[in-house]
């Protein structure tokens, strides 16, 4: 009996030790999983502000033009209270020299033509023209003689921050993990033609004075960004999506004039998964930039990824390598960083919210970037796709 008792005690001790080891191992594994509460809150990059500057442009004005200028601004976006034009007349908002010009034959719902430029809305009345790059916009009334139309009433304008103002307005999100290995997309036109081509459908998203990234998804008029960037129809209506905002030469700081379209309709959104699917005006003008498709599967540990986007609201860059050009390539390091996110060390920064995280083997979007912190994080598209599958054509 004594021997049996000792054997039983020994067995129990071994079992308890084994159970303790298993429990300890489980605790260690769980401690390596990201605590959802520890992940940073997503935020929108602040890139500008609204300026009240009431001005009238009447048919009676001798020169028929006014200049809206804010020294040092990176963009100017003119906001109209009203626009009353005679049939056949038009109004243009242009950069000095006419290098960028937006034409309107009337206000939305009152004379605006399908061929006119897009517009945005920032309240219950009036509309804003698409933005003009730089610190000056010229508003010109192209009028016929003898008209009794009233012309334009300008309420004010949005203007983009300069470098110092931008730095002051935006906190460090710690999204650049050690060295910043991002480069202008054009740097990879020859060496990485596939990644370069798949960056084309990615656009800068401007919402008055804030910015994110968005991209075309599927074969129809559908774009994807984060819910924390645009969460309702009002924010979609206030947005403009800018394609082709990228430098012409590698490291040249010489961005081309982008193709801009106004937001049209919010199709679906979800705060928990942090996505918004929406459509734009004048879709035909951006169809040539191509599109991306959704990867429906879950991400795998170690699989190669790359991220095109507009971090800091800057001209488009590609994040292909983690620390240095031609070094270790970006990869999924934590397929299940938490219940919704995949984690990676690919460099991003404020303004990258809404960027596609693209799987290197299929060149489809496997996650929707929305958080910095190293690990940086994107909602797994395997979770988003079931919610949007009926609203997109995902057939490549």
C-alpha cells in the first residue's frame, strides 16, 4: 500500500508539473499575442484648415476674376455659397498659368454638366471646387454680355499646411520602424514593374483639411479606405480622391498634377473592421489607373507583402523593404496580431491609413492598413470581404 501511495503521489506530482508546464507555456504564448487594448487608436492626418473669406464675383465686375491666395499653402480649395450663371457661361478655378483648371457651368443640381469637374460638399448648402495645388487659385467668370445672372458668392477656402504647420499638427505615430525604407513609386518602375503597376490604383484622399489613402477595388466604381477616415455620407461627399499624385523622378520632389474626383456615395462601412467602401464622381476619368482585387484567404506568417500609399499626405511611395533598399523584404510577421489585424514591420506613417497591404505572391490586397506602432497593422481582408463581396466585382 505504501509503494502504491508513493507511486500515486509521484504520478500526481508529475501530472501537476506537466499541467503547470502546459499552463506556463500557454501563458507565454498568450503574452506574445498583441493585447487589443494596447494597440493605438487610429487617427486621421491633419493637413490643412478652413479660412473664412467672403467674396463676391459679380457679372458687373470689370475683370471677371478674383484671386484666392494663402502664402505658403500646399493647396487651395475654394468653397462657394452659391453660383448663378447664365446658360452657356462658365466659371473656372485654376492655378496660376492655367496648369490645373476645374470648369463649372453651374452649381450641383442647377446647371452643372456631366462633363464638368467634380465637386465636394461641406454642409447643407453650397459646394467646393476641387482643390488646386499650390498657394493660389484664380476664380474666373467666363460670361456673356447683357446677362442678369448674379455670378458667384465665395464663402471661404480650405488651404494646406506648410511643413512646419503640418509637423505641429500631427503627433509621431511611430509607424516608421527604425530606418525608413520607403521610396517614390517611380524608383521601382524598372526594377519592380509589378509593384509599380499595382501602385497606380492607389490615391491620396483629401477631406477638406485631413488626408488618408484610398484605392480602387474590383472592376466597377468602388474604392476602399478606412472608416476612421470617412464614416458617413457627409464625409464621403466632402472628399476628393486624387490619382497619380506621385513624383516624376526618383527622389525628385516633383509630383505630377493629379487627376481629382469628388466623392459620390458611401456604399458600406464598419467601424470595428475600420473600412469604408464608396464611389466617386466622373469615374471614367480614373478608370485608366487600373484596379486592385481582394485576397479572400487569411494571411500567412512570413509571406511577402508591399504597401503603396500616401504617408504624410506626400507623393505616393512604395514600402517594399523593411530597413533598406534591396534588404529584407516586408512580410507578414503576425498573421493574427489580434482578432482582426495582421501585423508587419513595413514602414508607414500618418496618411497611410487606407493603404492596401498587397500579398507578394498573388498581388491581391490581403489587409487594409490602419494602425501604426511597429508592429504596424491592417484589418485582414478575409474579414472585410464577406461584408463587401456583394458590392464589388472581384473577378480579376
